[in-house]
C-alpha cells in the first residue's frame, strides 16, 4: 500500500509541475517558476532527496555551462520568432 501511495504522490507531483504553469493562475510570465521550485524542493525534502538527485549541482555550475545555455536560448528564440511562428501563421491563418 505504501508503494502505491508513493507512486500516486509522484504522479500527482509530476502532473502539478507540468500542468500548473499552463493554468494561467499568475498573470505575469514565468512567475509560476517560484511556486514550482518551492513545490519541487518540498517534494524532494519529503523523500529525503535534494536537487543533485535531479542532476543539478553547484559544483558543475560554471561559465561554460551558462554560456552554452544562453547561446541555446538565443538560437531557440531566433528560430521560433523568425522561422517557426511566421511559418505557422501562414499555414493556420491566425
């Protein structure tokens, strides 16, 4: 019974983290990240885990990682704004 409860709680947590940002409760963009981060921290704390369990580590947080992430974000932004969304608008007629 404890295993089933743990699985259901984990599925509920995953559903919250995925669906909560799309609910539109917070009017400001990306403000949902704060409650999701707190929820994730509390969930991990409940199971005696930490963020390194998820792969995050301040030891690996270095300039090269930040640079690659920033570069990837800029490339994605440019692709979405100048290629994907204009093509989507032509196809769907928004």
